[in-house]
C-alpha cells in the first residue's frame, strides 16, 4: 500500500501534473484500490470542511497585503534606505537584499512574495555595480525564505490549523530565529566577500545626513508589523482580524504614497485571487488525500513504521530533517506540509518535543525546500525575474545559504529557548 502510494505520486509529479491535481488523483487511486467504502464520495464534504476554517480567512488577507505593498512603491524606498546604511559592509548591496527581505517579511506572510518584491527592486543593481551575479541572486532567493519565518507567516497559520497550536505563540517563536537567520545569511555574504573581494562589487557611500533622512522610509513596514502583530498581542484582534487590519493599513499606505487607484486595486485583487485559489486547491486536495489515507489505514501504518524504527528522540529529530530535506527537493512547500505534518507531528509530540518549537523547525525545513532544486519555488521566482541566463546560476548562488539554515536547525536543537523564550515570557 505504501509503495503503491509513493510510486503513483512520483509518476504523477514526473508527468509535471500540478501538485493539487496529483494529490487529488492519488487520493482517488488509493480509494479505488484499497477502500472498503466509497470514501471518494466524501470529497464535497471535505472540500467544504477544510476551507471553512476561520483561521484560513487570514491567507487571502496576507496575500492582498503583500500585493498592496508591492504596488505602493514601499519596497523601492525601503531598499534605498537600507542600502545607505549597509552598503559599506563586505558584500555591499547584498546585505541590503537580505535586510530588505527581513523587513518586508514583517509585512507579508509569503516567501515567494518577499523574493519577488525585493528581487524586482534589487536585480538591476547587480550588473550596474559589478557584483558576482550568482551570489547576488542567491541572497534574493535565500532572503525571500524569511517571509515565512518572520511573522506574520502564511505557513505558520497552516501549521497551526494542522496541529491545533497557537498562532500568536508561533509568531512569537519565529521572531528570534528569523533575526538570527537573517544575520546568518549576512555572515555567509561577508565571508564570501572577504574570501573573494571581487564578489562585493562597487562600494556605495552615503553621508550620515542622507542615511538618517532615509530612515523615514523604514517606518511604514515597521508600522504595518506593529498593526498586524501588535494588535494580536495587545488582545485587540485575532490573527484573521489582524490580517484585515493590515490590509486597511496597506490601503492607507498606498493612498499616502499616491499609488492607490482602481486599476491598482484591481491588479492587486486579481493577484490575490490567483494565489489564494492555488493555495486553497492544494489545501483541499491534501485534506482529501489525508482523509483517504486515514480511511484505508495508511496513516496508521506509516506512523507505526516510523515508531517501529526504534529511534531515540534525537535520532528521530535527525531522521525528520533528512526526510524533509529529501522530500522538499521534489514537493511544493504547502503540499509538503499538509501531507506530512498530520503523520509526523503526533510522533514527535509523543516523543516529548514541544509543538511550538517543532513548528519553527518545520518552517526552517520548508525554507530549505524553497531554495533546493529541482522544485525550489524561490529559485524559479528569482530566475524568472532575471529573464536571462541559466537556472544553475541561481541554484549555485543559493547553495551556501543552505548551510546557514542547517546551522539554525543545530542552534534550535541545542538551544530550544531561541524559539520558546518569547512565547513563555509573554504568555
């Protein structure tokens, strides 16, 4: 049964069938081959129940917020302000790439949106100032992954729905690891540019007065972060309501910058609907597949197989890392989470791992999947923005940053308080 499911899934993905369709077809195949009852007839009820979760309303809100910020001109002004402060470091504007991604991540819950927004602004600078293009592209692909670790995060909402954990606690748990990861990415850039100074391109200089005057452009993203995350912890709003407040703040910001118009809103709403439709179709298909797997006993068999390995607590932790790194090379991140977490999370909870801490570990592993070939989404996003050259350039450029992600996993294992201190201190 397990081998049939795996082979069918690999065949469907090998045929380049969209992820949602692959999971839906796999569910139908397993239902026809192994179910004693016509479980496929429950598809309609599953589609309704899986999309009728109040927390999921936050998804289109956060996507719309990212669309509004992209079209309001915020990213360009924010990037310029950060460049004035950071371009003196070894690596110059590549540090601005990562810092801009970290700051934009605090307003958008999507890694793809973060990479696309900052990449649109930053890419023209690579050739203009003589940077090593591969490493420059890698900073954008890797920096974009911060979009799902630094709150707010769409993927954290998905994890919370799947494991019945607290979104506010997950958001708090992601702040310190997110900042550490951004610093880790910047350290990778600094080491590379100290090793080979030619990678760092032309250094830009700005007077202190220019640097200080540019700080005003960092206020809007920080303000939206306070509106969204601050309203949650002040007890004024649920995560879904906070996302709606963020959209209102985004509209206000677009009006303030003069970018608000009916055509801009229409474009933002169309982009939101396309992204939301894709995400919700994956969610519905994955829930249907999980229902079928549970009905035919496949989930129980998988769980028993994992527990039957006789691994210790930390051997299991290492096995989970290997499992997600390998599977992340071949699966889209949302489908990866939705299909595996219902199986893996109960096992990890039974072995004594904290589910908030484990949620941050999962997010870091999903970040790794975003920049590992052959289906790393951020690699494709940055390559498409570039509109020329080989995909290998982006893959090679992003490879050193995978080491920073593994280093963060090691720190989380040794010092779990990096993720758990803020939730416990502010609870």
